[in-house]
C-alpha cells in the first residue's frame, strides 16, 4: 500500500490523524505504518457506538456435566480411547500465550514469569512439564502450537531457545502470532501508540484459530492428520494438557467439543459457567449470572449452574474451519489504553479510556451442536495466575503446586 492508498482508506473511516507524524518518520517507519494501515480492519471501529448495548442472549437452561464419579467409573475406557487417538497423531495442543505479565508487575510475556521459591520455575516450564507427562505415558510427541502476539513474539521464541524448550522436542513446537485489532477512544478514533504505530490489542481468546489460518499453521495440522486441538490458556500452571481421559471421554461421547470445568467455590465466583442457550452449548459469564440463575437447582437439588470453565477446550479441527468461515461476532471491551496526546507525549491512563475489540471462545462453543462439560478436581488442575497476591495469584498457585508435590 502506498501513501495515497493509505490516505484514501483512512479518509473513508475518518482516521486521517494516523498520518499526523508521517513526514517525521524514517523510511522504514513509514513503510511499517503503511503496512499496518493496509492490514488493519477499520470497520470494527464503528462498533464503539454500540458498546453500551447489552449482548442479546437466548433462553438459558442447564447443561449436564460429566462429574467425577462417572469419569472414575469409565476411566479405563476413556483413557484407552484417548491414548489411541494420541498415538495415532490425531491430537494437538494450542497454548494461548499472547499476554504480558503486567498485572504481575512484569513487562515480559506472562509465560516467562518465575514462580519458583528455591529455584527458577517458569510458567512456560510448568506447562511443558505437564504435557511431557502425556508424552512419556503414550510414548508419542504431541504437536504444540504456541500463540504469541506482536508484543511478545521475539521474547517468547528466544526464551524457549535459551531454555532448550524445557526438554520438549522442538520439531513438535510451532509458534504463530495472534491477529491484532485496533484500539480506539469512545468515538471510534484509533489511538496512536507511537508516532509510527497505531495502538492495537490481541483479538481475544476466540481469535486463535483464525490466526493459525493466517499464519499457514492449519496447513501443517492438515498435513499431520491432526483431528483434535486442545486449546488452553497460559496462566493455569496445574492444568493437564492433551489429557488422555478427557480426550477419550469427548470422543466416546461423540461430542463436538469438550470443556474442562471445576466446581465453583461460591455462587458468585468470577468464572463463566456452562449452559445451553436456545438448546445449544454456551457459556454465561459471571457478570451475566442473575440471582435467578444462581438459585436454579437441578434434578438432584444441586445448583444447576455450578461448574465454571477454565479455558481448556478440545475442539474438532474440521469444525473450527467451519466456525471461522462464518465469522465470529466481535465484542467491545472497555480498557485502559496508553496513547499519544496532542503534544505527541505518551499517556498511561489510570481509568478505562477506550475500546478494544475481541472474539471470544464462548462464541466458538455456541456454534457447535454438542459439548461435554468434563469435571476436574479443582485443587489438582486449577491454579490460575491473574494477580501477584491474593485470589488467583502467584501466591495461591505456589500453594497449590506444593499441595500437588511440585518442587518450587
């Protein structure tokens, strides 16, 4: 894209301020800015005007969960089926690691954060160790696809190289970058991060497969004959990945997607819950959970919406291709966005000052006709690291690691 083409595109969407400092930029910076303008979907900025409109939801009803007693009773059958699929090369894993450790007080990618006490133990290291458990059990290397972002790609790939991939076979690790979406003020004017770069943010936890397609990673998945992808977030250091019993249960129950869930520790815990929405599998976010839903009981007198998702899903690859072809909805999220002010100075706001645009994994689940919510033991598989101290923190994750005999 040349300057005139970029000007025309920006003019169409009312974003000509993006070129304010163009003449001050180096030749390389100008090329990078023009490329970013070409790659950026400006149409999403119009969604800002709808940010206060609630998402329309269908009729919410309970979705039965496969609970621990049923899993235990069928463990041998499920595990055998899962091991067969893994040995046949049909299972891959996708690590969502595009985020930074900002809330942990770090400017580095979240995965490189050290949770060790007497030695170095990195978040990435813990996840690789968990996956290696399955590799050793099955005698099979599992393809691991690691999603980074433009803010942490170099640092993440270099870190894995320096740590020799924590003992994982590097031939089975593929990095790809998450698509970015523009970030804007409340009027839909895109912010400038620097004089040569528009402010952007990752396109949400539902944008991972589309990003894989754009990076050509899906071609590799097809070539390798991978039929199932276990997608999981970087911040849960206890989660089991490519868990044979989970894989086998999803296959045996002939479900389009499996979702690991934990029993909630309180009715109002800040965690999304599995449900049916107009008869299709879906997720109700914690802030959407009304008093009525919280108090609804199932046939056994137990809370009907008592199992929270932990962002560990098993999707059929062929379904994912159909989902992204339909184009998932974009959600407008209010965030604190650093920006250049009129004087060209960087401002770091203390309160939300604009919009980011995200696709969500719950919309991927909703596109499918069946889902297996699969209960896992909370203290064995759920140690999220969102904060430095307190609830869901480095402190709480360390305590849970110790409880599971993991040396830190």
